[in-house]
C-alpha cells in the first residue's frame, strides 16, 4: 500500500507536466502563427493599393515596385543573420524584438507623408519581419519535438503564411476602397499587440550551446555583403526597366552585386562561426528546398504584382473588384495547406509532393496567358485558382524536408536560409516582371514573365525529383 501511495503523486505530477507541455506548445503555435500571418499579409497587401498610393504620393511604376521590394528586399537580406540571431539569443527573444519593430514600422508606414519615407518605413518593416519569420518557425520546431506532431504544427504554420499572402490583395483592395490605403498599415497596431500578448505566456526557448562564444563575433562582413548583393540585383532590374539596362547606375549596381556575392561566399567559407554555414548546403534537402522556395515565390509574387496592375490599368477594374478577384485563392490556399498538403507529404514524401506542386504551378502560369481585358470575373477566377492550388503543395513539403534534416539548435538558421531564398525569389520576380512591362507593351511583358517563370518552375521540379533524398523524410 505504501508503494502504491508513493507512486500516485508521481503519476499525477507526470500527467500534469504533460498537460502543461501540451498547453504551452499550443500557445507557442498560436503566437507563431499569428505573427507569421502578419508578415505574410504585409508582403502582399499593398499590391492592389499601389495605384491609390501612387496617386496620393505621386509615384510611378518604379516607385510602386520599391514599395513592394523595399519590404521584401530587407526581409530577404537580413533574414540570414536573423536566423542565426534566433539560435543565439533564443527564438522567443528574437521573435518578440521583431514583433515590436514590425508594429512600430507599420505605424510609420501609415503616417508616411511622401513616397520616399514610405519606402524607408517599408525597409524597416521588412527588417523586423526578417527577425520574426525564422524565429517563429524555430519556436514551432522546439515546441513540438515529436516528428508527427511537428509536421502537423508546421502545416498549420505554413497555412497561415500562405493564406496571409493570398489574402493580402483582397484585404488591400477592400481597405483601400472602404477607408484609405494608410489603414492597411494602421491595422497592424492592434494585431501586433495581440501577438505580443500571446507570446508573453510562452516558455523560454532554447539557445545554441555555443551562443555566448558566437555572440562575441558577429558576422558583419557576411551581413553587409549579402545586403549589397541582393540590393544591387534588385536595383538593377527595377531601374533597368525604366532607365535602360545599359545605363551607368544600372551597370554599376549589377557589378557591385557580383563583387558582393563573391565576398559573401569567401567570407562565409573562412569564418569560424559564419552567419550562413555553407556546410548546410551539402545537404541536398537544404539546397533543393531553397531552390523550390525561390521558384514558387517568384511565381506567386510575380503573378499578384502584375495582375494587380493589369486588372486596374488595362482592365479598368476598381481596387475593390481587383481585390475580390483574388479572394477565392485565399480559401484554396488555406484549405489545401490544412487538409491535403501535410497528408500528401506523409503519404508520398516531400520530394514527390514538391515535384507535383512545382509542375502544377508551372502549368498554372501558362494558363494565365489566356487572361484578356474584358473577361468576366468568373473566368479570371478560374484562371487564378490553379496557381493557388498547385503552389500550396510546395511550401509545406519543403519546410518539412528542411526541418527534418537539421538539428533543433540550427532550426533558426535553416529557416532563415530557406525563407531568404523564398523572399529573394519574390523580390526578383517583381523587379524582373516590372522591367518587362515597363517597356510599353504591358501584355507582352506580362506574357514573357509568365513563360519565364513556368520554365524556372519546371527546371526546379526536375532537379527536385532527380536529386532530392528519399521519398519520405
């Protein structure tokens, strides 16, 4: 009887501990998902509002591209170091800092009196988002150590980001028409406060074992060279479309990008504790997931950008109608991510899931060649839905592949690398397609961009299918 009495409290304590752990994991997931939704939303929410922003602040096509790419560029360029930061100081601390910065920058965007100040505030907003994204994924990975539970949680996380990106044009169009484009950013203030409240109740997160030593030598050269490389390429394509690719500033930008990229590779290969450990790319899972993320974001960002302008400038549709045309893809992305994508990975593996998604997205790009002015709304929606459906299979698969291939203390760095690749794909897509349509033949430039993106997706699909490790990871 004594032995039984001694065991009972221990069993009760174990059950209570398990319940607390499960509750904490759910709270971490909620906080991570909410913040990631904000990050994804603000990447796309301004697209439909661009004509209204240009009228209000006197901007042109290149200015419109910078309002989008200012955010995306800072997001991509700083995410590499942000992922390492999450590993070093702890994902919760990094996420909280990013969330505070994001909320304050949103207020600055809404109050911006000029296009230059709006672009500057978008740069700060993107920098804060770069800290939030890898740390939010690292929080999820650490809260769910069991692989099956982790994959389900990652599916919810990716669904939030994908749904936010899909919902961005809808929200942007409705808010711009109903109130004013500035409220696109002001609404982030209460949302950011709620996300911070959710985060406050979560437990402290893991830090890398060598965090103290690593923190003493920050990889400044790696950070600066990556920023210059990405900024140079983006500037070259955006300004090349309006000023000409043979002009001195554009050629200088591309030259600086090439030099900076070389410096980055050399610096990271010689650092004792690099911002981006190049050894991670020896993993085919990491390299191919980064390539797939680049391709699928290039498709999604490029389509939303160019069609938002096309519907309003060529099709003469209002911001409200343009936003509503993108509404069905929000439902499709959310539904596929939550109900089909994760199950598909579990059944046939990440490699085949990614391949199917990439090939399907390439086909969807070619279907969009049928878009014409004056088409009824239902026809435009039918042409847009395949992009959302096929693309929804790629991100959950690549995220699961990567998070299953790296140790927990490198989760933030791995997430930073993959998501940097995704944001670079989006930024360059907007820059390149913007350059193609800037020549005067909007439809011709749009079609060239769609065909080029389809080719990129198909090449990536072949690489994933032939080179990715095992069918189930």
